[in-house]
C-alpha cells in the first residue's frame, strides 16, 4: 500500500519556525562538540591499523524543509578529525541530520572529499537513549555512491552508525563500515568510535531568528 498522499505539491501551513524545538531525537546532537579519545581501525596492506584521533563536530539547526507535504527538521554538520601527533586532516565530513516528525524517520547524509556520498536512514531508540541509521550499496533509498576507484579498491558494501546519549550530557557513536578491499579474501570491518562533549550551544536557525526580530 502506498503510504504517500495523492497531493504531492501542497506544502504544510503554520509550520513552527523554531527548529531547535522540533528536532525530536536529534536535539541531543545540536551544538559544537569535541572528543579526544577516538579510535579508528582501518585496512592497510600489511594488516589492520589502529589510530587514535581527536574530533570536532559542529551541528547547527537549519530552517524547516518541505518536500510538498513532507516536513523535515534538521541539523547541518561538519566533522573535522586530526590524528596526533600529525596536525593534518585525518578525516573531513559534511552533511545533514534530518528528522521527520510525522513518521519518526531519522536520516543522515554523508559527503567526504574522497568521492563518496551516503544517505542513511533509521529510527530513534524507543527509550530515547540513542538512534541508529544505516545504508547499503545498491539501494536506491538509503544507499552509497562512490567513485570508480573506490569501487575497484575499497568497495563500501554497508554503513551503520549507532549513537548513544549518555547520562552526563555527552554522546557516543560507533561507526561500522563494511569494506571489500581488493586483494583481501574476507570483508573488512572499518570501525570508528568516540565520545563527544558539548563545548558550545547551537545558534537558532535563520528563520526563527528573523521572526524574533519582527515587531510584536
């Protein structure tokens, strides 16, 4: 049965402009975050390499987004990672976290400057303790798209990110990426994990800020 309405053009009216108040399970991600105990396990020619890293994530609310009748609230994010003692970028990533209040759908878009993008989808945990999103190569809804070289050498077959909200206000994640590495018989589980502490509060989204400045 098709869950979508026949009218695909009419956008919702009286939309609350305050994104921070309507982020649902994503509210716990809003702000600027830092983590100093990240661990990365990645494939190398002579075997897996374990690297420790430090991370900064900036997640700021965007204005409400409508696809016809579909309404989404979300965060625009930037991840920047260093692996001391090196001061060069170890990983850089941008994208959006999106929440659809009407259905409970959670989405994450991922774009990295090595020629790869991901759209992952999932739901929040019923007890509010976290959320999980995933994507698989070849899927047209929640899938993975890579350059020809990555497909040849380090094919990404699946992606899963599990976020846990901790009682002390921090949040942790485990990122599992299943790779098919050329020349290696078995799939490789590329895993990253870290715990993030908020170092700055989020700014209100532009539309909400504009409404605050209007005369009463």
